C-alpha cells in the first residue's frame, strides 16, 4: 500500500499547481459511519459516497448548519465507504475502489483522482463576497465543458458565465445564453461531471476569465456538490441518473405524431383538424389544446382551468369521440390565477396563492393580465391543484401540458411558504411536475402520465417530464440550434428534450424549412409540430408537395416505433439518451459536432439546416471504425463515396434530396420496424420485421428489441415484458443469428416469432436452417435481400438461424 500511495502522490503533485484558500488551515480528519469529516479553520467538510463512482462533498461554513435536503438526489449514502492512507510527505488519501480523494494538509487542498488520472481539485474551495457564495475548481487547459441546462452556445460551453435562472427566450435562433431550463451541472471531456446540489439562483462560470477555473455562484443554500465519474460516457450517465433518478417509460402513444398549434379555438375546429388527418391518411396519436380551451381570448382567462362551454359545448363527448378514433387529448395548464379568472375568489378564500410580506396574495401584471401564482410549496395548495388535474383525467384527458413554469414572471419580493422566490425559482417547474407525477401515482397508479413542460431542474426526468426547447424562431437559424439543445440535455439526464417541429415564433411560411424540420423530427424523442397560428403547423394545411413529404416523414416515424420504444426502455434502465453525440458511441470523435448525431446506437443522422443544401451536396461525417449502410437498401458506403478526413472520420457526400435527410445505419444493426399504421393503437408486434444490416466484412454484432403493453407503470420492473436479444456471428463462411428471449416473470403476452429481413445479401444462400432444421426462404435477386420467416415454424427459443 505504501508504494501505491507513493505513485498516486506523484500524480497528484503533477496534476495541479494552484493552491486553495491560503487562510484555510487543516485541523483534523476523522471517519464516521458514512464517510469523512474534515475540520478546517473556517468550517467543516463532509465527504460521502453514493457509489464507487459518485462522491459528495459538502462544506459547512463556521456558524452555519448543514442542510441535508436535496431536490435532485434520490440515491442514499453508502456506509463506511472509504479506506484511509497517508504518504511520506503527509498527504492524506481516502479511496473507494478506483476513486481517490487527496487532502493536502499544508497548504490545505482537496483533489480528486480516478484510476490514477487527475480529475479536478478545489481551487479556492468555498468563498464569499458581497453578492454570492462560491465554490471554485481547477480545470486543465484541454478540457471541453458541457452542461448548464438548455442553451444555444455550441457544444463546448467553456468560456461562458451562465446565469442559473430559468427564463424564456422568445424567438431565439442560433445563440441563446439563457433559456427555460437551467441545470447546475458541468460535464468534462475527461468523463467526469460536477453537479452542484443546490436550488437557489446563481451562476455557473465555465472559465470565463480564462484562468482555468470553474466557479459555482449562488445566493445561498447548500454548499454541496457531487463528483461523478464513468469509464465511458454511457457509464457516466448511468451513474448520474442512478443519483438523480431515471425517466419512467412513457406511454407508447407519446412516440407518435401530435396535432398542435397556438391554438384550437373551438370544438368544431378541433374536430375538423382530426378529420382532416384521417382524410389525408396521415398517422395521428394526440391533439393538444392551447389556451383557448378555457377562454375565447388569451387575455384575462388564464386560471379558469375548465372548458369554455360557449366554444367547447360538449368537451366530454369530444374527448370520448377522439379516444374512439385512437386520439389522445392533451390540455395546456399554467400555475397563474388571474384576478379576472373564474377561480380567483376561490383561490383567495382557500389561501392558495403566493404572498407578499404582509401576508396578502402577491398580485402583479404580466402579459396575460393581473395575476397571482399558486403556492405549490404548501400541501393544501398541491392537493387543490391536483384535484383540478384529476377532474380533467376523469373526463378522459390523457396528457398534461404545463406551460410558463419557469415561472415566466416571478417577482423577487414574492414569497412561497415564507421563502423568497429566488430560493425556489429554478425548482418551481420541477416541483410542479412532481405534484402531477405523485398524483398519478396515488390515483392512477397503473397508468403512465404524460407531462409536457419547458422548465425544471436536475432530476426532473424521474417525474416523467418531457421538456421542449421553448419558443424557437421559425427560421433556419432556429432549426440550427435544436440538435445541440437536445444533445446537451440528454447528457444531463433529460433524454426527451425536443423542439416545436417547424419552429414556433413568427409567421415565416417556408415549406422547405418545414419539411427539413419534420425530417429531423423523425429522429428526435417527441414528434410534435407546433407554432403560432398565422402559419399552420399541421401538415394537413400544407400544399400537396409539402404535405406528401411530411406524410412520408411521419410514416417513417411510425415504422420505427418498435426501435424507438426499445430506445425508451434503454433510457429507462440505464439513463442512456435516445439522441447521442458522436463521442458517446465513438470515444475518439469530435466533441463539437451537432447537426450529425446518433439516434440510438444504430443510426447516424445528418440534419439539413441550410436551404442551399437542398440544391447542392450534403456531407456527413462517418466514423471509420464502423461500416455504414444505406438505410433503405442496406448497401454499404463504398470507397468511392468518401474521402478521408484525419484518422477517425470519412466524409460522405450525396446529392441533397428534398425527399430525405442523410441517414446511415451501422453495419450489423438489428432494427425492428413496423408495417404502416395510422396510430400507435394499431401497432402489433406480430407485424414487426427485424431488418438486419449485413455486410460481407461483418464478423459479429448484437442488438435487442423490447416490448410491453405500452401503458402500465413499471411494466419492466413487474416482469410484464418480453425482450429479444439478437447476436450475429460469421465463421468459415457460415453465418448465424441467434435470438434469445427474456419474457419477464409475469408477462401474459408471449413474444411472437419474427420475420427477419437480411439486407445486402449479395447472393441467394444454398440453404437456411432454424435450430438445425432446413426451412424455406425468400430471396430478392434485384434488391439483394433475404427473407426468413420464423413465424411459419414451430420452434422454441433460443432460435438459431444459419445460412451459407
């Protein structure tokens, strides 16, 4: 052990050179049941662990009390996780597996290492000035930094001082430094994350002074951070979502197409929209009602929280009729109760509103009228608000849209349960989602909620929150930022971040932009066109060419439903996002790429974000470590189709075609695809075809397909699922696919045998066998694919399919 400590101390000395707060003196170090207590001259450190890859450090300044509550964390501390050691130079070491903490006594300093690699160290540690309490850390010069929530800054956010104050940015395009959803978290290209576990407003300074310093600044609260490490990016995200909670499986219908705009003024208009989707044979799963469901004007009606009967005379019947057509109804709600609303007097009498310093409802003006804000930090207010949602659910409403939850206007003087608004501003949306999630858990425990919101906090994913990127401008510049926002939020646990497809703000009518946005939307987590009503957001109102292209994109979305649902399962179990930056799948790739990204581990997608590309060439960077295939034909990318760009990428050029964006599939991928359906309710696993992307050079690969009933909460945990695992191997000319079935413990629906489509099969095989028995097969000589239909035969799992 002495040798190990000696080696590690050398790494420590070389790893950093900036000392901590010079006035801070080490006094003592002791162990307790949950970790370490370090007493210094101006306070005390508590160091805890949640796993062998997550360490939490809290500083309690002298004279202050330790705040032990967290809005983000759901994991629990390990008992006695650390071992102690000391070097010959007096440095104290504490380790847990491969994770090391080093405490230098004089001058005092704390630093962190993983597998002999220096990660970071406290620079000044805790400090305070006239405006903020701060925690500062050393950065190395080569680190690329991600995080801070939803922003449009470029993937590397180093160099910015980011405000932590959820705030809408109407009509943003390529650059936005402050948006609806801020998160006090930084991820480093060295595969560690620092999460500052504190809710009040503040700043996250990512080396804006160019002095290799990361600073967290806050107006008060906890001085607690978790340092999370991973052996890979997926491992890092798995640890982070273990810490803060994982996203529940959404209802399957959430992966379908939505009809939405700002907004449908009447029942007649909504019925007409649904009928047009049916008439035009465009798949549809839900319709979303914006502000007009509770008033015939957007001014003065917010807070009614009930249907406006003059324009919606029979809402219960309308919702039932839609449900019979497999269309779910989603309603917008807000936490603002206007003084002119029907609920104002009730809310005053029942003491439901946030207060001023005199104990009166805090009234103020904002865009929609004179208002107060529901004080969801008092239990009886949460109960009242949930009862409104329960009333809506009881008439058939299947989804909740929570809007303006930053809150959009939130005066500093306003008090929530006696707390200043700035102490809870950034968690208001988070706790609003919690309120709905817990209400469902209590009253509809077997049903998965759909909760659409644009503001939240670290860990909001565990409430099933589905966030969107706010009021993006309906321009090419608006489209350009959407991949970055979704990829960044996926790295921060919020895997369902998506955009208003087509763009929201402004009356720009650009059919090409609309088509390109929807084509990208096939490969984003939620498919939801939405916009201001001056230009229709729904494809049914577009010209025939645009409508047909939109239909083609939507149909592709539905064909990919079983693959996308399997991605949702992977996210639920491991925290892996659906949209992934290239570096998540290919460790050596560019950290800055945004328009080219991975959809799951099989698809590489290039969003087209420039109108000029529609008449020129479109280029996509493909990692050379893999073979890539055309999605439709399965044909591999040939040597004459690319040029080398450095050592890790090949640049593939193809003529930009308005019919599709560049999409390639990793060779060896197993992609379950559905036949054409008009809603997710028509989906039947028996009609799924497994597309296998074969190339002659392929030696082995694997994949999976997950299914459950699409509605029951925790179906996977209850054993109400089945999961098919696929492996491919090739040896001595014999090609073999093995299918292994995990059908859960309580699954009453048995997994269907599958039809297998092997693409890019250059010639017809001499014979095909299942479990050693020769079977019939189909081979298409013109398109070079092989069809093996296991449904015709009686075989038990595991299935072994072989051909020569």
